[in-house]
């Protein structure tokens, strides 16, 4: 049985994507799952560096921590990415893939190959604009944005493949990170727009991470 692919993708940076990916990977490992992780962001390598720091903490303290088999993708094309994912996920239950927060062909390829696609976003219409455009006065969804249209087309293709090739369907989850509870009116508008758009394209909405300094402080040791 192939590993379940969880891809964290968003063309906008600063949404807590890598932090969410790291905590999902480590949580799965703590639950006893065998986890592999691939970082597609060749420049920042946040997921890769986090797990590298975690391995160094294990060595330095002479302890064992639940973790993941990990690698960073440095190849020139999508065939190399597929080969790396196939190799590192062999014998594993889950493959967690983190992608760069920008328009990137490898990130898009990984997103369309996901079993579970996780798109973190901050609670603002600046972030919402990545998946849908709203009317300026009513805040009703006017149309899908390019990214949402791309994922929608990928989901339709995967639905056919699920029938013909016995593959899993693509489950899309939009995660609301860094929610600001003082802005109640804005929160309600975002919530309404997400609900409306989710009914159109079929993604699920989940609560994500709060803004906490501890996430940044634990990065050098790779702890969660």
C-alpha cells in the first residue's frame, strides 16, 4: 500500500504552512505512524531544517524522539520529484510534503498528486483572494481565483482516476491559521465567504495554529 500523501501548499507566503506541516508530521509520528517528509522549497528549506535540527538534538542529548525520514528536493523536473517521493515513502504510512509560498511548478505538481491537500491561510481577505474573489460591499464570493480553479480541475481528474485506477480522491482542507479573536466582524465575514466557497468546490475548513512565539523559539532544537 502506498503512503498517504499530505501536501501543504499555498502560493502566498507567511501563512504558517511549514509550521503546520512540521506539527502534523511529528503528531503522526507520536501516534505511531511511519512518516516521510519532503521539502520542495529549495531556498528556505524550513521543514528540512526543522527535522535536521531535531536529529541534532537527538544526537546531542542522546535521546530518541518520534520523527520522520526526510529529504529536500533539488532535481530539475517533476519526474525527479516523483522518483524522490516514491523512494523516500517506501514502507511508510504517510508522506508529508512542504512547498514554497509562491507560484512554483513543483508545488503545483505536488498539490495535484496529493491525497490530502492542506492550504493554510491567515484570517484576512488578502489571503482569501488566493482561492476566491469577493464583492467589495457584500463580501459574497464573486468567482474562484486561479489557484482554486486549478485544484478544482485536479480534483475532477482525480475523481475519475479514483474510479478507473482505484486511487484515493483528493481531499482539500483549508486551514485558518493565526486567527485574531478581537476582530469579530472580519472573522464572521471570512467564515461566511469560506462556507460559501467550500460549498462550490468541496473543500473542508479546519481550525489551525494560533500566533505563538514558542513555534519560532523551538525551531533551533527541532522540537514541537
